[in-house]
């Protein structure tokens, strides 16, 4: 993704993928591995307990060049957004609809 905008600071908003069942932890860890091997975001904002736990478990073992912020829900992020120092210039969003990332997108549209 960063190859599209090599000079821009990127932030990924990644929500838990809630409909994976037993595959949840494995897929979330694969997503963490993808982020470290194929992209170079400035920040990763994690929404949801499942994805946050998988990323934290993965990055205990792997070094990473970006900031990771964890929130329980989209509402939690909106209420505490000031804890994220800088979001950068380009924001990417991906997650299941149950994580309601659209709420964060709508919030940014209003500000």
C-alpha cells in the first residue's frame, strides 16, 4: 500500500474480523505479519479485542517500525483519539462491519 504514496505518512485502522470463528487468531496474526513485511505505515490503530491481542502477541516476538494503538471499539477510539499523537496524511480502513469502522470515518468527515 505504501508504494502508492511513498512520501506520505500512512495510518491503518484495522478492526477485528469477527466472523472467522476458530481461524480468528491465525488470520489476525497473518495480518500483523503482512503489515511488517509488505507495508510501512506510521501508525496502526487496532479496533477490537481479538485483533489487538493477536497483534500484541505477534509483536512481542517481532520488531516493528510503527506505532500501535489499541481500542476496544470505534466509540472508544473517538473518545480517546487524542492519545494517538499524529494520524498522518492517508488513512486506510479495514475490518468487519461489526467493528463499525464507518463510525470513525463519519467522525473524520465531520471534523
